[in-house]
C-alpha cells in the first residue's frame, strides 16, 4: 500500500495498513501514545494543497502526514492561514489534495462517512431549527419515524426543543451553533469534522457548549477532527493535538492530552498538568505565529504592486 | 439540560416584542394612508364646485363615482375588468414559469449563464411597449397577443432577479448540502430555490407591475375589450368620467396585486423578518 503513488485521491483504508503510527513532527511535547489504538480511521499521506491565484501559487498544505485512530478526539491548532480549513475540507471530500492521498476507514453500513460543522454561520436561514437539524437525514431518505426520534433526541440534548419551529434569525449566536452541532450529530456520521465551531462565541457560551459537546460526544465516542485557534480549547477537548506550522502548513508537533473521560471542563483547568500542557503548546506555537505575522507584514508590498487582494478564509 | 440559561439567551433577542411594536406603528401608517387620498378628493371636489379647475379635464370625484355606479350596474365595467384580469392572469404564468426555470439554471450553471446572459441582457433595455406592433403582427389581434405582452413584462424582471438571487447565495450553503449528501435536485429544492426566493419575489412584484402597464397599452391598440380599450374608447367618445373610472380600476388592481404578492411573499419566505 505504501508504494501506491496515487495522487489527489481519497481511498478507503486497506485493512492490512492499520496501526502505522505516523508522526511527521520534529518533537512530541508529551509522552507518546498511552493508548494502544490500532484502528486507524483517518490517514493523511503526504497531502499537499496548492491554490493558483492571480498573484501566484499559494501552498496551503505541504506534504502533511498523520494518522487519526478510530474514536479519537483529534485537535488541530495553528496560526490563522496555515491551512487548517483546507485540510478539513480535504478530509470532508469538498476539495481534492494537489498531491498525496487521504484514506478514510470504510463507514459503518448505512452511515455517512463524515459530517462537517463549518466555520461561521452555516445553518440554512430559510429552514426552521427542526428542518436544519434533520437536513442530513432527510437528504438520505431516512424514514420519518426514525428522523423524529433521532432529531428529537439531539434537539433535546442541545436544549433546542422549545425552538424547533424557530428560524435562525430568531436565535442567538450560541443557539445557532447548537443547531449546527445537532445537525451534524443527528446525521450520525462515522467522523465529525468541526471547523472552529465556537470561535465566534463569548467565553461563557463557549465553556457551556464545550461541556455540552463533550457530553453528547461521550454517548457515541465518534472520531472527531476539531480545529481551533484556542490552545485552551484544544487541551480541554482533545485526546491528541496537532500543532501546525505557519503556511505552508505542516505538522510541527503532536501533543497527547492525558486527561481521562468523561471530563469536567471547568475542573480540568484547575489541574497543574493543564497549565503545563497549555504552556508546552504555546511554546510550539509562538515561533509559528511570529513567522506568520512576518509573512503578513511582507504581504502588503506585494499586494500593492499587483493591486490585487486575495480573499482568504 | 441547559434550560436554565435559555431564557437569558432568548431574552436578548426579543422574539415576540419586536413585531408587536411594529404593528402599532403599522396601524397609524395605514390610517395616514387612507386619510391623505380622502383629503385630496375632498379638496378636488371643492375646487370643481367653485370652478377653480376645469371640469372638462378634471371632473368632480362625485361625477366619476356616479359614472362608475352606472357602468357597474350595466355590467360594462365588470366585463372589461374581467377581460383584463384574465389576460393578466394567463400572461403572468406564461412569463413566470419559464423565467423561474431559466433564472435558476442560469444562476447555477456558469456555462449556461455565459451562453444565455447576453441574449437576456441585450434585449432587456428594449421598451416592452415598443414590441407591441411586432407582437400584434405575429400573434394577431386575438387574445394571444395581449397575453404575450404581459408574459414578456413578467419574464424579464423575474429571470434577472432569480439569477441574481441564486448567484448571491453563499457558496458555503452548497458545501453544506454536498457534505450532507444532497443530490442535484435536492440542492435545487433546499438551497438554490429558497436562497433565491426573496429576490425572486422582488422580481415577481416588479413583473406584475410591468404586466399591468403592458396590458393597458396593448388593449388600447389591439382589442375591443378590457380596461385599456375602455379608456381609449372613452377618449374617442370624449367621456372623461369613463376615462377616470378606468384609471381608478387599474389603480385598484395594481394596489390589490401588491397586497396579494406581499401576502404571498410572507408565505413563501416565512424566515424573513417581517417587513
Ligand atoms: N479557494 C482558495 N483559493 C485560493 N487560496 C485559498 C483558497 N482557500 C484557501 N486559500 C489560502 O490557503 C491558505 C490556508 O487557508 P485556510 O485553510 O482557510 O487557513 P486556516 O483555516 O488555517 O485559517 C490561506 O493563505 C488562504 O488564503
Ligand atoms: Mg479556517
């Protein structure tokens, strides 16, 4: 399998290929894998992504390699513009890698491979809370009795039952994000992809939704790939954290988070290890953030010369 | 599980409060809307009575209403109104359906847009009334030419607004649809159509207004029934009151159409904050 140089492809994982522990990082800040996960759910092999823009080619990802075991809550932190969203979109199948390949373990019978919680407001403004949350199931033609049961369950879990007939514009930002979470969980995918789902929320709402998310996740323990720019969030939620380099994005370090499950979001922050891990990751990130700032400082000159502006995400 | 913090979060958005405050203002607005024309009519009547304006051009409102009652009891007014409404109705659908389909398809497909867009925007600036002789030539003096004129009036605003509506939908919503497994038809039904609906309704309102203008013009030239014909005929017979009756009925139809379409808009875009 390792020899197959298929590029720009997503292929199902070959079952003989399980268990390879790829670490494309310079350092691992905390002790290596404590759990013996042998079942790889998502494998990223030398994935590179380049965008051709009018002002030249942007390399968003540079030969990134990583394995995510089944059931892991995998976190990605990195400076903005380092290719986090791009990676997630490739995992979701919304974008193809320029070179390299992504392998995703075959989905359980009757289940979608992945569902994504998009960065920003992504619930449909023209659908009620109920229609938004049931979207995936309705598109797949799931029987209505089953839809009622599943969607009812997740609206209950997210505290949205009373708002099932409301439209998004009638909800607060925190509640809209809950709808987005309910929509993804109700779809019951094998892998959940989340792109900075809480970054637009205030601190209280964020903490609240983090613990809700963990509670809902504890029921199913799905594989999660979760992007954040908050180191605290990464340590609070994740089993393992990938720290990314600034653009072109690659893995700088993998950090194991030793905390047990289920977790108490608030209690966790009291522990001495918590501060240690956060500090560790900040050390890793600091250089990268500085480097990406330097790159940005250099950018206006180039923009001025061509009179172009690139619309970043 | 999170019910305790719900009320606080909802309270900030005030779900029930806003519409209530608005409807109070709306009541006063509609009182004003009735008052202004009534006052204007009274002034007009007064000016005619004291001979301050020429009654040959501006007959007293009372004379116009009298003429209207006569025409209503003879059934004449009713016949003309029904003839115009019938053409308006058929022409409306004849223009709307292809415009909707074409607009959505042009919004979704870049290559179709490139192919059809020059045709549509190239013919759009032609005053539709200037097409009347050609339409009469092609479709004759029968019902069809009038219906086609209305259809043309409805078609352009709807096709352009539908396309623009589809184009302004955030690409993210298509990604969501794709990620959640929507097939082509489902993307059309759950993203493109509802996403463009507010813009479509704007187009429909514009189109209906244009259709009304065009039916009046078309009936003046090529018909022997309808409100347009009635007004033109009144000019030839020098029955100024009848002309005003025709104008009044057309204005009422226009007003009724706007009300009706506003109601339809509320039904087909229930997610829009009440206007
Ligand atoms: N469709 C695109 N076209 C051109 N450049 C893109 C596109 N998508 C992303 N990029 C560029 O790729 C880089 C990584 O983007 P992204 O993955 O959104 O970063 P992040 O999510 O880490 O902030 C950015 O420099 C961005 O401008
Ligand atoms: Mg991003």
